[in-house]
């Protein structure tokens, strides 16, 4: 999904993030290296007319900058922190695509599909190391700030990897509880977005308690965003989500609608227990989800998660222009324009 | 290869390293997690009677502690730095085994062969994050020391990954130069061993110049060690190397004997250009290497690399008991007991 065209309060941050990512990535690795070619390609920096369809929307670095600005810091100096978070996110995408055998990402071949899984593992690993080096070398930040930032980033990485491990394990389970689901997406999506917002607050030097408010807002935003993404994976429009409706379904991913459906329908459980998921008919599953009231309940669930996010944002209380832009961004991401 | 039984000057360091690795790894991840099971298994911490055949020899953390001690530091406090280096090494082994499709490591199934490549990617990634967290959390070290240590580690990681990328690329090339070979093993083996020795010196707070001497010694030790390992891969004894002679050869790895042989023999190049390396007969290749004087020249090459290592060690000038133990370790690793 892309931002609405009318949505302009973020423009100055977006263009700053784009330039920062391009310059940090392209100056950090040797010109001719395969590693650089893979990373530049994956991040859409190789195209003559990069746009957010191939670079991604840079939500995480935008959050870091907006939270730095909203909590009173000179946000442009938080550049390395924001880029680091984006590189960690892209490291995880490159490895996820290998693990899920996904062949398309942002409308182009995935790195492993283009260069093979072995080299794609290296591309992800290199992004992981680079994300750290960018922070370590940034003399605009105090030594304390850099060390604490790295700690926040690595805590989030470990959660991210745990979440990804659970996601893969869950593919082999007949059903999981909503608690297990929330634990998994908390790792996969919540932790790094929580790190992104916390890093902005850390940069500004606010109190530890206030820093925690920012982290909790980001974490909750990740949960709400993922719940919404899971819904759109079944009921969304292809042109908005950028992926085929039903993709998650065929890979036996335990998305929220499926988690709820498996809890309620013996028929769905039997269908899922068949050895070959190719026999699953998407329309049949959707029909079961509708018959068992999953549709209504998931809307209710999502409404609550969005409310919680807005409340956490209100606790963090970002100020000024950035505070308004953050509110706009969150509502835009969560489809809550009212 | 295992240490000689008569080799006892290292015992106190070896037992410290073993305990440190076990306690750091086993307390850092949740008990029931698949990630912990994979990491503990890979590192041989799951066995009731762990020995260096399944845990590895811990050369890198030993070097960190010996260099800390030899440069005047209270070496036991360098624990987290030494463990971090070992975790980075094991992260790279887990990913290398996936990339090379190796099914055995230290006499047991590799992680990917036991749990699948997707989860093995996570196990490696988790070790990468853990290696950093252990340093970040270590309040026995100053903030400056921790940040500088992380910088050294990530620089080495990036070199390591670049070296691994080249190693895989070289499999598809007809031949490479000795310069390209040295560049590749400098990344794959030299960089992290250089980081291990540098971290010991950093910990002791010696001058930047002296710190560089330690790094250069470690880097050169890595080169000499790899050259020797490549020789043993063709002319070594299985019981000493722990791997089948000829393994590297069948995977079309550009080890030093092969690099030299391809430079000298049209016949060997033709054999290598055949589409299917299964047709390569190991004994034929060895015969060519002997006919073209590779055997003599590589011995000469190795002799020089070992001499350079001893000279770099002498520049670093580690003192006291640790200085002697370091000298013993290096001579033991490089088979130079005279």
C-alpha cells in the first residue's frame, strides 16, 4: 500500500530518509562488490527513477525521525539511527523471502530468486553488520547514545528472529491460540517498530519512562498494523496491498483470520490437515470465515488494536509539527482517517 | 584437528572459555525456544560430555583472553569480548554450512540438515544478535570499550561476509589469482581472528599502534592457518583434520593447491571445466599437483606465511605466562614445534 497522494505533512522527512539511505548504503560497501549490487537492488537504489513501490515506504526510519522531532530533538542528527532501523528491516526481509520461498518483493524478483539462496544469505548478513557500523561510526552521537541505541536494536533483532522462528514453526501446527499469534507478531512486527520509535526518544534524551512510552506506542502500532495486514491479505484489494490476496493462505501462514477460523470450524481444520495445501480452495475458506462470524469479530479486534495504538501515541505525546505528522502517519497506516 | 595432549599451558584459559560460553549462551535465550535448542546443539552444549570434537577448539576466544593477558589486562574481565567472537564465528559456520550444503560439522549433522535451511538461517541470525548483546550488557567494561569493541566486531563481520561471498563466486570461475585467493581468505579467516586478537589489546587499553600490532598478528595467523588447512585438505590425515580429504575439491572450492594447479596445468583447467565435478578423480588431480611442482611451492609458501606470523607475534610482544602460552598456541596451530 502507498501513502495517499493528498498526504503531504511527511514530505520533508520522506525525502530526507531517501537521501540518507542511499548515501549511507552506497558509500559503505565497495563499488563493484556483489554484496553492494544485491543490497542496492533489494532496496531499489539501482533504479533510475526509484519510487516507494520498489524502495518500500520507509515507515520505520520515518517513525524514528518523527519521534526524535516530536520529543524535542534535532531530528536531522538522528539520521544514522533511522537508517540503521531500515537496514535491519531489510536484512530480515531478504532472509524471510528465502525462508518463505517468496519470488516477488515490491514487484521485482527477490534477491534469492535472482542470485540464489546462498548469496542472498550473505546480502542479509551484510545488511545486519552495516546497520550496526553506521551507528558505531556516527560521531554526531555521544558514545552513550550509540551504545544504548545498539542495545535497543539488538534486543529488537533477537525478538524479530524469535518471531520469525515461531512463524515458521506455526506453519506445521494444526492451530494456535490468539495469544500465541500475538506473541509471534509482537516479535516479527512489533519489536522493530518499537525500537524505531524508542530510538527517536533516546536520541532526544527524554526520561527513561518517556522513552518507554515511545517504545510501547511503536510496539502497539506494529501489532495493529500486522492485524490489519492479515485482514487485507484475505479481504484487501490487490492494487492497494501489492500482493495477491490469498498468498498467506496458500503458505499455511497462521494469519489472524485463519487462527480464528481454525478455532471455530472443524471443517476448516480438516481442510488444513490435508497434506497438500494446493487442494485448499480460497473461496471455500473465505466462506467458512464468513459463516463463523470471523469477519465481524476480526473487525472488532482490529478496531480495538487501533484504539490502543492511538491511546499509546497519546501517552507518548509528541509535540509540534512532528506530533501532527505522526498522528497523520499512524491514521494513514491504520486506515483510520476519522 | 585437536590440540596435542601434552599441550597444557592453555588449560586454565580453555576451561574458563568453556564455562563462559556455556553460561552466556544458555542464560541468554529462553529455555524452550527452538532457537536455543539449535544454538546449544550446534555449539555442543547439549551433550552430557562435551569435548572439543563437538564444541570446536575455541581458538578465537582463547586468542582474545591470551592477548588481553599478554598485553597487561585482567583477562578474566574480557569474558564477554571473547564469547562474542566465538558466537560470531559460530554464526558464520551455521550460515556457511547452509551455503555449502555441508551435512556434517564436528562429526554431527549440521543445523540446516537437522532442522531445515529456513530455521538454520534464524539460528545464525540469533547468534549474530546475541554476540552483540553480550558485549552491550557487560557493565564490567567501560562504555567506550564496549562501543569500540562492537565496531571492531562489525568491521570483521563485514569482511567475513565479503570473503564468504567471494568464496562462493569463485566456485563458478575457471581460475583465480593468488592475490584474489589471499583477499578471499583474508576476509573469511583473517578478519575475525584479527578482531579476536585486537579485542584483547583493546581491553587492556594499550596504545592504538600496539592494538594494530595485535590485529595484524591475528590477521596473519588467520592467513597462515587457512593456507595450512587448504594443504591438509588434500594431503592431510583424516583423523587429524576431522574431514574427508578431497571434500573441498569436490565442491570446486578454490583452495590454494587448486589455485596454483589451475595456473600451471591446462589439463587441470580442462578437467575443472567439465560441467559435472563428480567426474573429477581426486587421485588424478593430486598427480597433476605433484607433476607441476605445486607440492614443493606450496610448502615454501606456507613456510613464509608461518614466518610472517611469528614475526607479527613478535611485534605484538605479549608478555609473561600468556606470552609463552600464545607462542605455544600459534606453533601448535601452525604445526611449527621447532
